[in-house]
C-alpha cells in the first residue's frame, strides 16, 4: 500500500474517532424517533381514553355527592333537616362575593374546602356567613304544619365582619320578611348601622301602602323597636344593675336623628350628661364609663372632620392642632389641658392607639369629661353646637360645664 493511501486511511480514522460521540447521539435519536413514530397512534388513543376516564370520574363524583346528600336527607327526615351542600356553597358564595369555599356532605357531616384544599382558619366573616345560612336554611325546612316558627337571631354582625354587613342584613331580610315561612322575628344587635338600616327598611315597608289583597303592609308586618337600658335597683341594702327594655323611638325627632351616627352619638352624650346631673350615683358613673369613651371619641372625630376634613385619620394629631384653634377662638382656659384631657379620656377605654392596658380613669371623671366635650365644641364652633342642641331640644347652657366664679379682688 502506498504512503498516500496510508495517510488517507489514518485521516479518515482520526475523523471518525473525533466524531464518535456525535455519531452515537445521532444514532440513538434516530432509534428513539423510530419507536416514537411507531407508538404515535397508541399514545393518541390512550390520551383520548384518559380524557374520557377523567370525565367519567367527575360525573361519578357528582353522582356520589348527590347520593350522599340524599342519604343525609333520608337519615334526617324525622329529625333536624340538614341544608344541602349545594345550597351552602351557592349561598356562601353569594354572601361573601367569592367562590373558593365549597361544601360536601360526607357521612352526615360537611367537608369544607378552599380552592380544593381543606379549609383552615376560617375568618369571622366566613364563620358568620356559614352559621347564618345553615340556621336560616334549617328554618326554611321547618315543618310548619303546626305553625310557623319564631326566629331569634342574636348579634349577626360585629365590627370584625363589617365586610359582609350589607350581605348579612339583606339575607336576613329576604329569608325572614320577604319569604313567608317565619311567624315572628327577634333581631338583637349592638351594631348601630344594622339597627339604622332595619329602621329605614321597616319605615319604607310600612309606607308602601297596601298589598294586592288590600291589607296594609303596616298591619301585615307589625314591628316594635326596643333598646336595652340599665337601671339600678336597691333591695335589702344591696344595689344591683338590672336591664330594662325601653320602647324606641322616644319621639319621631329621635328617629330622624338615628339616621345620622353623629347626631345619635351627640344625643347619647347629651342624655348621659342630663342623667348624671339628675343622679350622680356611682352606679350611673360606672355605666357611663363603660360606654362613653367610645362615643366621645366618635363625636370628637366627626366634629373635627367637619371642621377640618384634611385632619381625618389621626385623632391625636387633630386634637394636638385643635389647641391653636381653641386659643384663636378666645378660649379662656388652658387649651392644651383641655385637648389633652379629652384625648386621654377618649383613648382610655376606647380603641386606643397605645397597647398599654394599665391606663385607668376614675368614674368620678366621667361627668366632667362629657361636659368638656360640649365645652370644646362650643368654643370652636358655637353655631354648630347650638344647631345640634336645637335638634336634640336641649338648651346649650344645660350641657356646658358651669362657669367658674372669679373671686373679686379685696382692696
């Protein structure tokens, strides 16, 4: 063999050695593509079978859920009926305005899921919605052959679930007033806004005229409003606090005032001022101390928001700035002392911006603190204060603290 042929052979060998890895990968890929091509039709068939099986499985799950619901209904036909999981799911979704919560009946119990996972840490609003819907659905399934049920709902909303307030109020109205399966409703609440909304709705209902059968709405839906007031009774030398029901409203003027939280708060403070002036007992002071720091704070916030809308959101800052307003208005006393006292009292038992829990206020201070609120408002806007007094039917001088007597100088 010639030298040229040997060199060519060596070069070809070296080229094949250097390309060995690439050639192996290319061969492997060719084999893989061959088998994939051969399996293409079976993969397509199996994919279609998988989709069909999934659809069948979902249908079976729905069938099982329906059967479980039927079983639960049959098991409780002679006892307390359970609302269906579908009703709970639909109504909770409508009430909350979101659909991540789902209900399933499993062995006579509800399984609650959030986005397909077990629901944990339900918020107060969610728990309120679920409990209310479950209860009113049980009422709707009540056997009324012996008479319609009397329903009592205690405090359906609070400040912690205000985001579902309107939905809860509307749901109760629909289920107990619009629908005709409840004989009587007792609705108890300390939520002012709920009370106000129902007063407005009841008044509108009573003013709607007559029904199709000629009966008046006022006669078909007779309504009474009451508020719980505290009274102190002394028996055997022991004074005890007793709640009493007072019919509401005391007057139509008071009913109109309730439509404004500001007017209502001012009226409550004025009533407390008059009550303490009439009976400045320790019991009345303690009652006022429990309630009126919050009311004082609300009145001060509303009044200052009326005077300076740009100060809204920080009561401490607004009260601090009000000292200059007091001085500019010619306040004769210590402006800083007045605003500090009111700020401290408003924070002492209401929603304080300080986490301290050891701050206490003597009950002896409550009457003068309420009078200081009226003094503060009177000094900063006498016309505004006089207008509020006119609405409440109380003379301004009755609410203001007594004018200090200035001793005459003896020569």
